[in-house]
C-alpha cells in the first residue's frame, strides 16, 4: 500500500516531495481509522445528523425531491463516505446505493446489515446483476448513488490527473439513456466527528455529449474534489494500474 500511495500521489501532484507524501499519507490513515471506528456509532449519526453533519445545497435536494424524477448522485471515497447516502435518504429522497462487497464474505454479511439498517435501505451489490437492478430501481423512481473513484475491470480508459485510468461508464450510460440529471456530492471531515456535505446543482447533460465525454467530465469533477482535501481521499487503490 505504501508503494501504491506514493505512486498515486506522484501521478496527481507532479512536484510533490517526500515530506508532503508523508503528511498526506498520515492524514489519510487517520481519516480511515476514524471512519472504521464510526461504523459503531452510525446510530448516533442518524439521531444527531443535524448537529454532526452540516448540509450545503438543500435547495437542490428540495428540487430533486419535488420533481419526483430520479437523478444519479456521484462521488468518491472521501472522509466518512458512508454518511452521504445516509443524509440523502434522511432528507426523504428515494435512493439506491451501489456498493462493492468486501472480500471477506463473513465480514461482508455484517457490513451489509449495517448499511441497510443505518445508511441506505436499498443496496445494490456490484456484480453481474448490477445493471439490471439499477435500471429496475430507476424505472420505479429511485435515484442512484455510486462512487466513481475506484478502478474497474470493465470501463473506459479516461484521462485522470493527466494519465489514463480505467473508469466506470455506468453514470454516463444512465444519464444518456434515461435522461437523468447528474448530481456530484462531496463530504469532508471538519473535526473529529463533525462533517460538511456539499450537494451540487443538478447537471443536465446534453444529448450531443458522448459516453466518453460525460465520463471525462466526471473525472475532472473528481479531481477537483481530491485536490480540495487530499488527506481525506483513499490513496490505496491502484487507480492507474495498467
């Protein structure tokens, strides 16, 4: 992981030195540790979310909620990323969250129960049946939330921080075929257990835009999120693996 972290940081920040690599790495591990420990306290986050998570962009959530038209929320693994789906559902929006199962099948069963109970009732497991379930939920009026920052087996090679990275095209396909708006969301840890979550204005994608152009746009949005606070992104994924 140390080797991958250093490689990734050098891809994103061309002139980074070892001191800055160490600072970002330590900050990342601190955030990961806090995030794991917070799974035990998700019930507290649910009960006290108004005090612990400051929400920006409520006017856009109101717009989505009142339109009764599903959207595609996109983000990455920032701060305590689980809280974003929780906040959207708490706001009263019908939501389906896509998740990647843990490699440990026994721990994954526990994690699935936690996510369904405290984060988002509708969970879609990444896999062969993923696309079909997403489409079924969209047709029923459920918005979709997914992370776009991990390397995928099936996707397109798209520019990400100046280097090609295999990137999911699922959000681009959904907005093209079902004419959904794109809604980037972002969360950052402001103190030990206080957060700010940002909901962007829904983006209407023109029919002339290609799958590749939409996917590239999303990678650019993701870059801006990472640069905003690099200590709170997970740098351990081999994002630029060839």
